[in-house]
């Protein structure tokens, strides 16, 4: 039961933070392109 709750918490955290991470990844790639091209 405890493990189930933990996995639910991780799933919730991922869903909440994935857009932020994706945005960070996109901006990082944009900056990389800006520097090297």
C-alpha cells in the first residue's frame, strides 16, 4: 500500500513538473543553437 501511494505521488509530481522540464529543455536547446550557430 505504501509503495502504491509513493508511485502515485511520483506520477503526480511528474505530471506537475514535466511541462517545466520540457520548457527548460527547449530553452536550453535554443541557447545552444544561439551560441554555436
